[in-house]
C-alpha cells in the first residue's frame, strides 16, 4: 500500500509542470548557467581560492530541498486537507498517515534524483569534484532534507488552505536561500551573516553539504541545528496536524 501511494504521489507531482520544473530541473539549469560564466570557473581569492561553480553545486542541492520542503510539500498536504481527501482516506485501509509518509517519500526521491542530476552535470561539464566524503554527504543530505521537510510539515499543519501554504512557504523560501548562499556564496558573506546563516535550516544544510564535499563530516554545529529543526518542527507538526 505504501509503495503504491508513493508511486501515485510521484505521478501526481510530475503531472504538474511548474513544481516539476523548479524542483527537478531548475537546480541543474542553474548550475549550467553559472558554470557557463568564465569567471565562475576560475579560482577566486575572495572565497578562499575556490571556484564559484564548485560552491554552487552544493547550493543547487539545498535549492532542491527548499523548493520541495517549503513550497511543494506543504501546498499539496494543505490542499489535500482543504479538499477533504485526508478525511475520506481515514475511512479506508489507506490511512492518512500513510499518505503523509508517501508524500514525504516522494519528495525525498525527487530530491535525490534532482541532486544527483545537478552534481553529475556539474562534474561532467565543469569538472566539479564529487563529494570527497560520500558517507558524510549522505548524512548531511538526510539531515538537511529532514529538517526542511519538518518545517514544511509544520506549515501544512497550521495553515488553512493550499494557497496559504504556498504563500507562507514562499515567504520563508527567499530569506532561507539567501543564507544558503543562492545570491551570494556564504564564503563571500561578512562573518556576522555567515554566523546567522549557520542557525538557519538551509544555511546549516549548505554548510554541512559543503563540509562533506570537501572531505569532512558535517560539523557538530550544523548537525545539531538541523536535528533541532527536525525535532521542534516535527513535534509541532505531529501535535497540530489536522486531518479535516
């Protein structure tokens, strides 16, 4: 039952062109656009001698998680409740909790595919190194995904409609991605902004991913922050989520 629901949720997601484009393809397109800028493929002393494109490979992964966790998933779940789908499921063997799990599984699968595509293109087209610590990268990815998705679940738990969920998610998306380095790499930010970003979900996630890509394990600070978001918002979502 769970597998069938997950496949069904994936099919429903891919039938929507806008969410599919931005969550699955846009991160890779961003890598291609930025990698096509000659100066972004050269070592930059302002960011410790790294190349800008090397940094944006990890940022593209956080972008995928942000799109799915803050915008797609909360909107879908709030819309399901708004239309009474969750209430009707409660009377069938497909319990609402199974649908929630399937929705999160579909989002995680989509994030894995999107991230793998972005990193593969970055490697083949622009010689970006793949994560030196693959196990650390997987850990960082899962921590970041679970932390961000927990926030998305909390949004869907407290907002009344799918439209409201999309609005709240969008309002959170832009400042969150700023601290993740989408507009300016974190390494080029003032120290104070970097420190603030370390305590945001996507800033901590980007730092953990970058640490793994350079051969390290996610720092204790990054891991603690992400687990904190998972626990606090996951617990809040579980307590406040309404099926109808």
